[in-house]
C-alpha cells in the first residue's frame, strides 16, 4: 500500500513539473537562436523549430542550422532535412564597382566579379566642333577696272561704274558706242546735217539701200547694229526679212525707229504706207490713213522720256501710227490735230523697243536749222529705243 501511494505521489510531482515547464514557454514552444560568427547577425527560426541562418551580404556559403523543439514530457532534436549550400559569384555591395571606359569604342566583353571593365576598340563618338573663322576667298572681284574713264566700245563695263560702254565724249546725250543701221534711201530734201551729226557724236552709221538688193536684211546683217532706222524703204520687206527684224527687236532686245511721209508716189500714201508696214506688222503696229498735217507743231507729252523737254519740232504731211494688235505696250507721246503723231512701243517679255514717228521732216537740213528741238528729239528717241543694257545703266 505504501509503495502504491508513493508511486502516485511521484506521478503527480512529475505531472506538476511538466505543467511548470509548459508554462515557461509563451506559446507552447521555445525558440533557440543561433548566431553566425561569420557576420555577427542572428535570425530566429519560426514556431516549427527550424533554425535558418541567412547571410544578407551574399557570402559564398549559406547554411541552415538546427532546430530544437520540446514538449512537456519529452525533448526531441531534429536535424534539418535540407541543407542548402549555394555559392554565388557576385558583386559585394560593400565595395564600389570600378568602371573603366575607353572613350573610343566597346568590344562587348564584360567581366563580373565585383568590378566591371569596359574596353572599347572601334566606336568613336568624338566630334570636332572647331570652327576656322579665318576664310580666304580666291574668287576674283565682280569687276576689275581697266579704264579710269570708259573710252572703249567693247560691250564691257571697263570702269566698273555699272554702265556698259557709256562713252559720250561730246556730252551730247548720244552714246558714242551705238552702232546705227539705216535702211532705205533718204527723202527728197537734203539730210546731210542729220547724218553728219550722227557720225560726229561718235556713233557708227551705215546706210543700206533696199532697191535692187533683195533679201539683204538677215540675222547676220542685223547683228552688226544696236539700233535700226527704217527710212524711205524702196520696196516691201520679204517675210524672211520681216522675221529677222522681229527677232532683232523682240529676242535680241535691240531697237527700231521708223519714219514715213516721203510722198514719192504722186500724193498717194498707200505704196509707201504698205512698204513701211511690212517692217511694223510683226509688232502689231501700222501706219494708217492718208497724209495729214501741214507745217504744224505737234503736242508733246512732257511726262514721256521721248518727248520730255521737246516742243519745237515740225510735222508736215505725215501718216498716223497706230497699235493694231496690242502685242506689247504702246504709249502715244505726241499728237497732231487729235491724231497720233508718235507711238513708243515696248515689246512683250521685256524685249526691245520700237518708236513709230509719223513724219520724216526731222531728217532734213531745213528742220535742223529752223526748229530748236530737233536734235533734242533725236537724242531722246535714241536713248529710249537703244538696248537697255547698253551705253549706260539698264533702264
């Protein structure tokens, strides 16, 4: 009986001790911590009793430790069922990576062991931004003067004053370099004063009669002249001659002046009017009607360059000039008895110019001696009808 009671007491004591051990744990289990001596850091395991150690600095070896768990009556020790031994070759975060870059290229080779090295061999990103502000111009100047004052008639601006062949030795307003061709014969009265005056101004003047001289007006013939004066032509121009004269003015930019009123056909204006119109037809211009005016002074438009400063000029038995087709721009610069006495015609496309005067007395010596403004009138007509880029600045 004593033995039975003693055994009962011992059982109860052991049970009490077990209850006490159980109360010592907060959640029914005790957690053991293991410190990794390699890093000085400790990590506690979870309630399951598995102890793990993690190297947060990525050391070569990571080991999971033991876990111990116990109950009130027994103690058990379990070895970890899995051991992880992983080795990572990486970058130590406690060190500063060193990067070396050769500024010329990349060969694509990278070594990772905490240090990254980039070595280039082929690609260049260098830009030369140096600007040479010193410039040397080898081109010659636009114009090199060869004459202090222009004296040569060579279609060159020799004195570099932006005027071509602007030679006027006598200061009379007539370009000394102008080559004038006169087509046809003179009128019934002497005109030596007119022709001598032209030659005295330095201009080259050549008269070519058309009678018994068929086909003389050609492009090659006209190439010798800057301006053509159609005087008393003794025959009509042929179609080829008219075409050559048209190209001379419209395409080459040359000038033409026409006269009429010679009355060599027994007071019949038709023959000379028709002959003169063969020269004017390509421009849409014509002489029209019969003779009019008898020793009268025309009314001049003082605003036009041709008639500016001109008032005392004779008009005797002329024929009215008209613009029939409006091919270009025509301006009436003088009138007689409310009819046209003179037309200034600018061809289309900035071609040459045509002056159509309705009389011929301005060539006669009598008018040169008896009227004050005949010479001025001729100067104005030549200046307006001549090539625009010749004998002076372009107009």
